[in-house]
């Protein structure tokens, strides 16, 4: 699946999360696309550093602290993105949980090109 199509699917997922989880709002599709770009940047640069720093706590909690990390990074994305707002930790937690569960499912979708 090419990058633009994946970002569109993720933007639709962000809009679905905002529709399902109370306390999460997104103003429109362009805001959702911007959120996807910010999430990609945060996952590329910030997440590895945070996971490395929190490794002892993550080992101690048998990986459950990763859910808290996901929620906090989702809240960080909301602070950095105009048009995207999360009202509290639990809204961010459940939104990040849905995003974390749906990401591998979206990654498994393959777009096959039709052959002439």
C-alpha cells in the first residue's frame, strides 16, 4: 500500500476514533491528515527515546507501561496538532488503544494493482 493511501486510511481511523471516544475531537479531514503526519514524526523520533528511557519500568510491569506511553504520546500529538483535541488522559488512553490495535490490521491490507 502506498504511503498516501495509508495516511488517508489512518486519517479516517483518527476521525472514527474521534467519533467513538468521547473527549476526542477533530475538526475535519485535513486536521486528521495533519494528525497522521505528526503521529508519524512522533513515532519516528520521540517513541524510541521514551521506550529506551522507560525500559526498566516496562520490564517491571511486563510491558503494560507501553499502554501508558502510547496514551501520553497521543496526548502529545493532540498538543502539537491544531484541530485535534483530547480532553483527558482516559480519552487519550482509549484512543491510543484503538489506534494501536488497528495499526497492524491496516498494515496487513495490501492494495493489488490490476493488470491489463
